[in-house]
C-alpha cells in the first residue's frame, strides 16, 4: 500500500480524536539556524477546522488503525470492517517533515490502535518522536497519545520528546466504560494520569529551582484527555463532575468533549443518532466557566434537570436561575461577581475594572468594552442605566434570549 493511501486511511481514522489543540507549550525556534520549526507559546499554534468541525492544524494520524481492543464506540475496534493500514515510524517522520516544510502543519498529533502489546505500541509511537527530535532536530509541536498500560520508562521517554501527552478517559462513568470498552481499565487510566501529574510536577519544580544546567523536560504543555458525549446515558452534570475531578486530581490542561458519531455496523448498545452538536458546544462553555470564571461544576447545571440548556449558554442560564444576585452595580462589584454577568468575558471584566478606576461607565461604553448590551443590560447597573425591577422578574426574560422558533420544513 502506498503512503498516500495509508495517509487517507490513518488520517481519517484519527479524526474522531478531538484532543489536538496545542496551546501552552514552551518556546522553541530555529532562528539560530539549528533544527527545524518553531512553537509560539502564549499565542498557541494556529488551528484550522475540517468541515465536520474538528481541528486539523496538526498532522493528526494514527500509526495504525489495527487494534486488539474492541471498544464499541470506535471505528477502529477489532470487529470493525474498515480497511486497515500501518505506517512505519520512518514514514510518519518523513510525512511530518515534508508537511512542515510546505507549511501545511505546525506539528504532529500521533495516536495508535493497540497492536501486539501496550509496550510494543507505545515504543513505536515514542520512536517517531525520538527520531523527529534527535535525528532531525524537529522543534515543532508534538502531541502523543499515551497508552495507560505501557511501561513507566516509555511514558517518561514520551514526555521527554512530546509537548503534550494525553490519555482518553473515554466516558465519564466506570460502568459505561466496562460495558462499552471491556478491555480498557479505568484504574490503569487514572493511575497513569496520576503518574503523569507527578512527573509534570517534578519537571516544574526542577525548572523553578534550576540554576545553570537545563533540567530534563517533560511534556511542557501538560496532559489532556477526551470524553465522548452521548455514547452512553451520562448526564451533563456527571460529565462536568468528572471533568472537575480530573482537573483537580491530575491537573489536566484540557478536557476535550467529542460528540459521539455513529459508526458503521455499530453495536446495539450504542445510540442510533448522535447527540446535538450544540450539546458538545455547551459543555465546552461550561468547562470554560469552571476553568476561568470561578464556577463550580455543581452550580452550572440545573440540579433537577442534570442537563445544560441547549438554547442558552450556561452562564446566562445560571444568571436566570439566580436573579436575586442581580442587578449588579459594575462601579463597585468584585471581579468574581463581574465574571458571573452574562456577556462579560474575562477581558471585558479587566477592561471594566481598569476603566472604572478613572471614570464612570455608561451604557454607551459597553460596545467599546466589547460587551453585548442586549445580554448584559438586564443584569447590571451603570452610571446612566438601571434595569426596571419588573424586567428582571419577568418570566419572559429567558424567552428573549432563546433562538426564535422556526416552523420545520415538510421535506417536500
Ligand atoms: S483502544 Fe479502543 S478506542 Fe483505542 S483504537 Fe483501539 S478500539 Fe479504538
């Protein structure tokens, strides 16, 4: 099979993995004339998206889509009837360098089905990164998928070459994982995440205490994971509780949410249709609230429903359920409270705090502060504006923010 055909199969097989964003790594470049490529910390690496909404800025491929495991939700499972292919490590190295030279990509995201054993597969994955870094002095971004059962020495070596390592938690509940991916072991997944956390902490401490000698690196862009949404009956509350636990226990950089895509010849244990894509979007918004806006998982989701609203964003939904906390006078409110106002992003809050030190803020200033007035005004007091008390109590307030209902077509 030629490399082009392998690429078609193995890039397509990798598209279900959402965890490929690449911000937060260390700075490397080749402006000294040595090596090839660069990373751009802080700004992250530019992303582009395939028509199905998935990130393709990195060369995202599997080493092989053959797999010993039979995870029901996976198109590469052993019982799947898809064409199989396998790259050699040299082929992936060459493809990465060729694409990099042509400016198609800024790095590599490499995963693999499990063949022979966890150690054998992990060694193959690591060998690609080792050759790129040591033989070709590649300085672009590398994200390696880690196999939880692999030997600790291989995982340590992966961290030496990769910017980011990830292990997919797959589904939020242990029971579902046992049902949908019987060969996977949730304890091994969590144990390896814990080991990665320790190594990341150690590397960070070494960096902080290093004087002259450069301490050994370990995955400077941290670890991430992915959860499939809608392959089982887990509620958004369960998903967000799991994410909060993963962020807290293993200091993950990101949890990625990937809406389940029905696959050919799938098991009856799986739903026939995918969840609405907007559910994945709402989970990302809720995740953002936990990481940057000071929200706890258990206050984001309406506890009686267990699900995020599909019609309005989670912060607006929270504000509508907590109207007693509004309107908020933005001349005096704390940063924590301002972050809870619908439509206020973190940068807008910083701009508001800087502006109010020198002048009072009027309704006309909101556009300059990049705040969507329609969303924010019912919840705030400005120097020249106060919402009417009836407006905030009005049961129809929520309706104002929901998308207008449209009559469905008849299909003819
Ligand atoms: S281990 Fe499971 S999820 Fe990973 S490639 Fe194999 S079948 Fe797919």
